[in-house]
């Protein structure tokens, strides 16, 4: 069914690219910063419980971020891309139905995370170096968070559906309000006050789940209102494999890339675990800054998914590529600046969470060696989002797998040959360079539209691929 284009869709197709990305990206940066702030607030207060609690949280954090990045970035990108392409092709009925398919996907993946981590958490965290008090703290936190995994998936999937229409402001507003409420709620449940008992590390997890409960309800209310461009209806709804496929063919491949990203950090955590609980806490705290780059880049990448997807759906390939490289330049500049600042002043970040000398030493070593290469992480990540919009994720996956091989293989060899933490972190830095370079080279060489060749101008590339 074809319909007239909504003004938000028309803006993605016609408005100046740089200005549009910045305007749409501003609320998206706020929403992602607010989500990251939610985790940082929690980390700050849990750090007051001691190094074992901080180490336990560091063990769980890669898995929490795997769920976040899979639901918001990988599958969320598939949802936003599918809806954007449907709207760009003027298939409004399909766009409405895709929102309901996204909910079903969220329920399935959320339950999968719950079962996997509740049954296999102890073994997994022990393999990552957890032992004694730090392992027990990890299990308490993990069991609470992953018991509510469906809430995280529903929130991120509904937000992705709304972003696919070009509306970045509503998810931003919901997330910011939730974060403001989380600021007092997290310490209240961790330390207790008056009739509220002190729940310790479990309190941080419970506060986070309450944040997702409120956010999910707010997004559902919006989708039921006449202000929403999407108007999903349960009456007469029948699941269609074609629409599941439209989301999953991007989301599943993107999930492989996300798993590789988090596996790189998870393996690094395991390698660092051989140097003790303080080293785990230091690396986990320092690498949170790398994870903080994800929401920053997503601030640009979210609108880029919508813009590239809408342009591809409407047949505007040249505009899609031009938007991609403008977004890439913005993401590289922002993440490189943050990485250089962290390398120069590592303790400004680390001392926010703990003052243990061994923890600070390990974290500072990581930031000084890996921080200067954060720009390549931002470059690869924003090109991954753009590739989601294009529905072409082979090279982002290959880039992430290459990162995994370099990070894990290089770190393992460093330890085997008698190297220390510095050599493990050097492997992490090299892996980021490989990640960004592989994806950028492939897209520049025409990977979206055919066989990869030599990098060339956008116009010549489009002439080559027809």
C-alpha cells in the first residue's frame, strides 16, 4: 500500500545532510548518554561497597552490554532500518506491522538471555576470572538483571521502532526522565533509608529494572496515541515471515558483530583476570569509557540508520553514501578526542569509582595504550550503523571478527610469551585499528552495491554499480 510521505520521512530524503544528522543526533546523543549515565550512576554507588563488589560488576558488565548492544544496536538497528525502508517505499501498513513483529522478537530474545544467564552465569563468570567474594557479587547482580531481560529488550525495541520513523526526541525524553528518577532510586535501594532495607549490589540491579519498566510503559502509551506515525493494531494482526525476515536479516547479522565486540572485551577481562581482582576492577572500570563511546556514536548512528535506510528505500544511493561519510567524520572526531583526553588524564575517570592503587594502576595502563585509538572504534561503529540502514552487514561483521582475532590472539600470545598487562592492552589497541580500517575500506570500495574494488569517489562508485 502506497501513501504520501510523512514530513519526517521527507526530511530524511531532502534536507541538508550534516544539519539533519546533527539536529536528529542531538536528542539521540542525550538518550544514549542518559542510558550510559544510568550505568555509571549504578557503578559509582556500587563502588562504595568495595573492590570485590566493583570487580563482580565488572565481570557481569560485558554481558549486560552485550544485551544492551544487541537489543538497542543490532536488533534495534534491524527494526529501525526495516521501518525506515518501509516508510521510504511508502508501505505504511507494513511499517505498522513491523512494530508488532519487533515486540515478538524482543520477547523471544529477552527470555533467551534470562535462561542462559540464570543457568550458566556461575560457570561463565568463573571462566572470566571470578572467584570468592567477587564471583558471589557477580552472581547476585547478574541474577537480578537478567531475570528482567525481557524489560530491557522491550524498551530498546520499542525505542528503535520509533527512531525508525525519524522521531529521535521521544525516546530521548523518556530515557532522560527515567535517568533523573534513577539518581535517587539507585542509592536508596543499595544503601537503604528509613523503612527501605539496604539491598547492596542487588539494589543497583533492581533500580535499573524499575527504570526499564517505567520507560517501556511510556513508549507503549506513545505508540497508542494519535501523535505516533506508527499505528500498530493487534486486531487482525497475523505474523508474517517476510516482515520477521526484514528485521532479522539485519538484526541477526548485526548481533554476530555485537557478540564479537563484547567477546573481545570479555576475553580481555579473562586475560586480565590472571593478574588479580584489582586488575579486573581496573580494566572493567577503564573499559566502561569505551562502552560510553557506544551511546555517543549511536547518537549519530541512530539518525544515520533512518537516513540511509530511507534513502536506500527511495532509490537515493548517492545521498545514502554521502550521509555515511559525513557521519563517519563526525564519529571519528568525537571519539578520538575523548580517547586522547583519557590517555592524558586517566585518573580523572578512574577515581570517580574507586581509589585502590592497584585498580588505578591497571585502569591507567589500559587508557594510556588504548585511548589514543578510540577514533577507529568510533569510525567502525558508525559505519556499522550506516550498513544496518543499507541492509548490508557482511563487512562490519568481518571487521568485528578481525578485531576479535587480534584482541584475543594478541593478548593470549602476549601472556604466553611472558608479557604483562601493557602487552595485553597493546593488542586491544591494534584490534581497534583493524576494526575501523577493514569496514571503512570495504564501504569505500563499493561493498554495499557489489564486489569490493579500489576506494573511489561516491559518484564514480555509483556509476560503476549502476
